[in-house]
């Protein structure tokens, strides 16, 4: 781990600052939208727009990097991100914000692709898994830290938006000034969605449903807090609780994942997460501690599910097909992420379910994941635990490059296990 920090500290520092800026702009928009009188439907379109841009960026950024290089893409996208963050308080119109979120999503996706290719280049076979784990921790820690900065400025003013813009601008300095080697960039041709669905129906369906869950958390949790009448401190704490749960419960679930039928664990995580959402619907409006506990449980179950579904899919793939499956799974998850805020915003409308619609959609999606996992357990025999691969930590905030990096870690671990068995 120390070797990873020594070789990639500038990248990790820069990405940490970047995630603080990204987490801050997502939360402040939810609060500011309530102040400006935007409807939940308008805010859902704004929040969904980020994932439209992110999915587009994951497709187009690799070609941009191949044409003009990592450094130019990195610097260009940084300037756009900072500009859009300053634009938000100047143009307080839903259409302008939605367009800005498309640009922000596209740029962040391109930035992640660039940074993660550098991370992969800085790591080697011995520490690639540690590098990925540390990178994921930095991402989640950045989003959690961002919620504390919500209290620095008045959400009705400019200060918080300026802080987010400054953090993003500064984040690129340690990366561009300290990382000299430019890695070779290449991506794997993705497996067709039909092939992927045939290999792992649960992996595909689960990734689509989970995309909706994550985008609701990332995009609409602050909107829920504002609509539910929470104070600024409570909103910040509430949003942070999702990601604290994600960090703390990722590794315990990963430990269980490598020791039991993953479909059963996916079903169990879906049930527990759905129960957390149901608890919030019943008691969250009257008890803030119950609301925080529910957010912790939902985040702690749903975010590790991302890694669980990837590991489950890998169990039915040959090593040479794992990287090819990455593009398809990211695309499926992205479609779910685009739909998530739109459905959530409709359910949160005053003429539908109101603020509790936020938890209703999460409950429905996690329950559907659990039910489908239960169904799949009846359709195919479980793979013996000693023949399954290791689960690599990965969060939905990662780009396809980190996804392929996680696949490389899984392949290397499987090959190491096979060599050990052959020697024995």
C-alpha cells in the first residue's frame, strides 16, 4: 500500500479534490433548486442530465484521448467543469442547469477515463488491487468530505459554487505537474449485450436496476432533503450517510462474497437495502436518526452490490472475455442511471407520493433485484465457491477504465489461484 501511495500520491490527491468538487456541486444544486422554486420533475431532469453526459463521455473520451493525448483532454475538460460550476448561480433556469449537467457529466467521465488510465499505468501486477482499492476509498471520501463544505457558504449565494470550481481547478495541478509518463491508451471491443445477457442474466438485470438506485442517491438525495424540510446540516449529514455506509460495508460484503453463493448474497443485500428504504418511509419523516440509519444501510448495501454483480458475472466468463464484458455492463448501468432520477422526480411530485417517493423507488428497485436473484437461483446450479473469482472493490462512480482495471485484478487473482492449485 505504501508503494502505491508513493508512486501515485499526486493522482490520488488530485482525484480526491476532484471528487469533493463533484460531490459538492451535486448536493448544492439540490438545495439551490428548492430555493429557486424548481419542481421535483424539473430537478429530476437536471440530475438525470449528468448521467446522459457521463454515458456519452465514457463512449467518446477514449477516442478524444487517442486523437489529442491525455494532457490536452485533461486540461480542456477541467476548464469546462470550472466554467459550468460558476455558471450555475448565474443562470438559475432548469434548462440551463440541465445543459450544464450534461457538460459536467461528459467532462467528469473523460477526466475519470484519463486519470484511471494513469493509475493503471502507475500500478503493477503486485499492487494493482491495492491501487484500485485506495482509489475507490479516495473517491468515496471525497464525496463525504464535500457534504461538510456545504456548511461553509450560503446556498442561496455564490460562495459554495465558487468553492467547488476552485477545488476542481486546483485538483488538476498535482496530476498534470507530477505525473510525467503518458500511458498508452487502448480499450477492449465490448461484448454484445445479447451475448452478455446470455452469460449472466442476473448481472445485466441487476446492473440496470442498480443504476437507478445509485443515480437516485447521487442525484436526488439532496432534493429529498430540501423537500422534506431538513436543515442544511441535516441534508449534508443525510447525503454523507449513504457513502459512509458504502465504505464501511464494502469489505465485509466482499469477504462474504468470496465464501458463499453470490446470488444468495445479492438477494440478501437487496432485501436489507429495501428494508432500510421501508424504514425511512415509515419513520424517517419523524425521526432524523432513523433517516440516517436508513441512508447508511441503503448505501452500504447498494454500492457493494455493484462489485458483487461484476464478480457474479465474471464467474460465468472466460478470462479473455472479462474485459470485453466491461463496456456492456457499464452501458447497461448507465441506462438505469439516466432513468433513475426521472422516475424518482415523478414519484416525489406533490400529486403522487411527495418526498417519500425517493425511498419508494429505491425500495422497489432493490426488492426487484432481490426477487430476480432468488429466481435465478432456481434456474442454474451454483458454481462451487472454490471455483469462483475474487471480488474487486468498485463503485458506480468509476469509469470503464477502472472497470477494466478491476477485471484485470480479478483475472490476475484467478490465475494466481490456479497456479497455486497446480503446484499443490
